[in-house]
C-alpha cells in the first residue's frame, strides 16, 4: 500500500478577482486587505460570522480555480473519456474534470493538503474539509475516519551563491495543515466527493499574534478512481 498525497493548487488571485463584487458586498467592504475597515474587521474575526460560500449551489463554476496534483502513479493509466477533452481552434485540451481526478489502490493512505499558487499574495488558501457530494458534512465512508494534522516538508529557501547553484542551497523546514484518510473500496469504483477550500484574509495582528482568518469558503467536486 502507498501514501497518496493529493495536493491542491488553488488560484486565490483568480477567485478574489472574479468574485470581488460578491465578496465586498457580503462584508460591506474589502476583507482581503491587511488594513480592513473596523466594521469589516469585526466580521472577519467573529467566529460566529460564517465566511461567504461559493460553489455550493453551482459547483461547476469553481474547478477552473483548482488543480489537484499527485504522484505519477496516481495519475498514470487514467483513461481519458468523452467529456474530459475540449477542442478549440483545431487543438485538443484536457478539461478541468481530468485535473480533479486521482487514482489510488484499495488500502492506500490518503493525504489532502494544498496552498495558493500565488506565493507573493498575502491571501492564501487551505484545503479545510472532505465531504460527501452536496450539502453533507461527512466524508465518503470509503475514506474511513479522517484526521487532521500538520505535515512537515523541506524546501530550498535560498542559494548560498545565486550566481552559482553548485555552491549549495540553504534548506528550511515548513509545516502545512493536512487531512488524512485511508481508502477502502473495490477495484474500478469511482468515488465523487467535495473539497472545502478556505480562502484566508491577509495577515492581521490580533492579541499580539499575526493571524489569518477564513473569508471565503469554496467547494470543488473531484473524483478518486480505485485501480
């Protein structure tokens, strides 16, 4: 059995740009800035004020902002079917359906995590929940009991000598929120599910700490195909 990492690349810039009017109207101002108005800030930090929901009634709108990336073995061999491609100007392209599909084997450990694909924007995003399709707040039973944890990973933080990478790179460790499950399903089964994604506020100083809060919750509806 294998560990299947399902990493979500989330286009936060696209979401905040295309839905700006709807977001601003919901909060009565701009909640994405690092210096929101007092009335907007009060809503952002209020745990009883639920963030704006996007995609829960029209989930076909949002897959264009998300790509799921996994290991070669989890995508190799996926059969491209009718509806997975679109032809424009005589050229054929994969649709978002393909980009939201991952393969796994019965018994594999599943790990969902993700982040924004815009590293220089203050507003980031995380994968927050895994649910049955629709309005359910429970995951598909094939994923078992889901647990939350932090995953630690290494990254190249900078070059010792930017003019010559052969001089070495400085390595740093980072941690990210993730959701863990275990796949129990029959071969050939196709499991549809929803991923809740939280788009976060810009970093805000609260109680002496630098914190970020959910301002938008979006949903995409990917698929896991069991080999």
